[in-house]
C-alpha cells in the first residue's frame, strides 16, 4: 500500500509505503516499511519510490555541462568554482593542447565559463574541458543560482519551460546542471527572467506550473493574460451522394459503350460478303510477287 502521491512534500521519518514497494534514493526500509530519510518531493516510478531533496549541493558527474567561475590561476591549470563542495580544475592542455601560453591572458580570476565535466576522480574532484558547442567564456549578462535538483523543472519536458521564457523575454539563457543559470538580454528582461527562475524554484513541486509561469510572463510584458487556446471542432462531413450517383452513371455509360463497340473481325467478314453479292471476287493472283490484288470479272 502507498501512503503518498507523486510530488508530495515529505519530511524525514515519514511513512511512504508498505513492503511491496522498493526503497530508492532518499528513503530507507524499517520493519518492511519504506520511510523518507530527508525533506523533499516524492518520486514514484512503477514500484520504486524515492525522495528528491528540496535543497542539495551539486555532485559532479562525467558528461555534465556546468557553469563555473575562475577562482585562481596556477602554472598549468585554472581552479574553478562549480557551485559544489567539490573542486573543479580546467587543465591548460584542455584549452591550448601542447602550446605554451600565459593562462591569465586567456581566462582570469572572476571570468565565468560554460564547461563540460570530462572526468571525476575518487574524491569527486572534477576535471573540466571546453570541447562542445557553445563552450567558453560568457560576456556580460547575469548569473542566477537555483537548487541543482530544480534544473529539470526549469528546463521542462523537451525544453518547453526554458524555451517559453526565452521566446517571451528575448533573452539568451544557458542552464548548467550545477544549478547556475546565465541570462543575457535587456536589463529589465534579465531581471524579469531572474524573478521567473526564482518563482519556478520556489514552486517546482506544484502542479500547473507551466501555465502559471506563462501567465506571469504575459502579465509582466504585455499587461494582459495570454489568449485562451481553443481546440478546433472536428466536423464529420456527410457523404456527397450526388457524386456517388454521377460516378455510377459514368461507369454505366462506359460499360454501354464497350458493349456496343463492333468487333473488327465481324466488320471484315461483313465487308467480304457485301463485295461478293455485288459480283465482285477477291483472288490471290500473281504469286511471283505475293501481292494482294482485287480483280473484277
């Protein structure tokens, strides 16, 4: 038996389900019962139940795309703050290859970069790289911070939420999986986008959030709610009986023409008979040249 629903807010120690359910991340089993081990949102998938924490720090994973800020420049690498308890490094060879260049002339302390996690070692230190579309240094714009666990809600299904915000504000937006978001546009649109992102973070657990955000954007930018989307009524057309009748008549006319069409063999025989009755004969003479001639006697 299940005692909670998907996206319910739960607290540590709260009973979630009986033993027929599997214990996932953020939960534990005690005497056959599944309980929450933290404060967060319930996530149900088949018979597996887990709890997503409301607040958590980013734990780097290989392949993640992140936004980081240069903290220090060393001899052969940059130290990067990736909004995590774990440190990040950008080796010089990931940027230059084997070339020798002064690092601080390329990226200096305070620069903000879009990076990819190339590898993570046993103590969770992240090696970063810049290979990939759009990777590199950000110029201008603002950085908005949200809980890493809320990033999927900000992006939405197939990018629906983030694309709606981009289209309405005309801002460039890049979302890092570490909970940092870069926004660049007109100053008033940057601030509006920041407010919208903060609203999504605070209400990520609520249903109907996409429509709420859409209304907020339209009210802020257009001063009115968006037009209601109406579905087009589907009307089943009646069969056009007259057309069927015309088709049948056409088929009958074609069939009649076919039946009345004379046979070519009969036409030839009739032609022969008429000529014989007129006392004319057909003969095959002058075999030397095998010609067909008509002789009148």
